[in-house]
């Protein structure tokens, strides 16, 4: 993904709990709702400073109910657990897609290590 890459198509697949994003540079990602929720770029999920990111658990069945455009640079995802404060820039979506194979297993390991569950 280049700094100027933009999505050519964003598809919400509610039945599959997925957001699919195709970029103009040829990259294409299928992002699970749970993954997008626990990696939300919101301050609530990322923390308000370095090292303050809380571990979000209990979101296995979360779904996206709306994808709302934010200018020409991002979307706001509305989840059925009422989380709606994350603004997913094109760069953030691309990074989440590109880094999914690293971030998702790290999240699963952190949940297990903390003795938490993905289930509500």
C-alpha cells in the first residue's frame, strides 16, 4: 500500500461478520468484525497514551451495523455493541489488513494469558 492508496470498494458482509476492502493498488482484505472492534483506532480501545491500550474481551459475536463515510479519507464503523467512536482511515484499514496475520494471533495470546474470553 502506498501513502496515496484509496479503497475502490468497501463491502459489509453482515451475515459473515466481515468487512471486505479492495484498494486501488491491488491489495484486498477480508477483515472480521471482531478483529476490527478489538483493534479500533478509538482512544477507548487504543488508550490515551503509550502503553495504555486496554485488552478488549468478549467480542466474539460482535457485528458491524453501519459503515459511515468520514470525508474522503476514512469510515466510521458502528458495531452492534454500540461502539462507534473509531475512525478507520484508509491507511488504518490497509495496515489492519496487512498486519492481520501478526495482530490477530497476538490478541488471541493476550486474551488467553489474561485469563479472559472472546465470548461475552
